[in-house]
C-alpha cells in the first residue's frame, strides 16, 4: 500500500475525525476517485460534467460513453458537436436541456468567450467566474472542474449533498449541515480541502459495518 503523503499527514493532524477516516480508508487521492478513468482535456472535462449533472455516476458514465461513441470513441470537437442534430444527441440519453447546455459550451469555446487554455493560469474564483458564464454551469460544476481537472488542492463544494451527508456521518449529526455550515466546517481542513472531500465521498461507499 502506498504511504501517506505530507498532505495526508497534515489533513489527519487537523481533525481527529478525519484522521480516523484516513486510517480506515488508507491512502486515497483524486486519481483514486476517478476510478481509473483517463483524465480528459479541459473541454472533455466540462462536457462530462454537464452529462453527469443530477444523475447517478453509473448513468453518467453510460451516457457519456454513448456520446463518445457518436464520434468514434473520441471527445467531439466543438465543431463536431454543433454539427450533430438534436435527435442524435438526445438519442444517447441526453435531455433536451443538456443538449442545449453542451451546445452553449461548444459555442463559447468556438467564439473565444471561454479560453480553456488560460484556465490553469487563473485563481480558483476566477476559474469559477469563467465557467459559470456558460449556460448550464453553476458553482458546483466549476468546483468539480477545479478539483478533478485542474487538481487544485484546496477546493470544497459546500453545495454538494454527498459531501454534506458524509460530514453528518463523520460527526454523528442528526441531519446534514447546510451548504454554508458545511463550508464553515471544511475550513479546518485547509489547505487540503480537496483531499478531505475525496475522503468524505469515499466514506459514503466505504462505511464500516455496524
């Protein structure tokens, strides 16, 4: 088993409850959370985020795979996506609303309104501002992009219900904290909030047997 990194040790030292979680789950990372899925380019990452909104991970993987299947298994370029008919795109399982969202993303990239190559140079909040300007992308989508594509180490999504449920379980709360409360709780995990989030998500599927 891989050894704990400096970030793991510092995160564990910041919170006894998190230390117990790290001890139980072992060394974990953003790469583990991807479950072996190859890291796409920035455009592909945003495209996948739209597909995965408000559906299960399993359903998102299936729909995204079928979408790529329209283009020979590769991430479609913005031009290819815009050239596809709504019927083709809905045929892979996308809703009409999500079809409009991915087309808006493609158009923003083609028009130069979303300069993907520059996002890595921006601060976290600047990246969020750029992404939420695209229709269909809220703060959660931008935070997932920061965590899993740009691999920023100190991002937390207080609005993520899974994280809030995991926090409630971690601390024995009667109900999940509000988004604001979750964000305040996460302050104790700086500057490793992304790693903390990965452990919290994993704890939901790696719960101890009672």
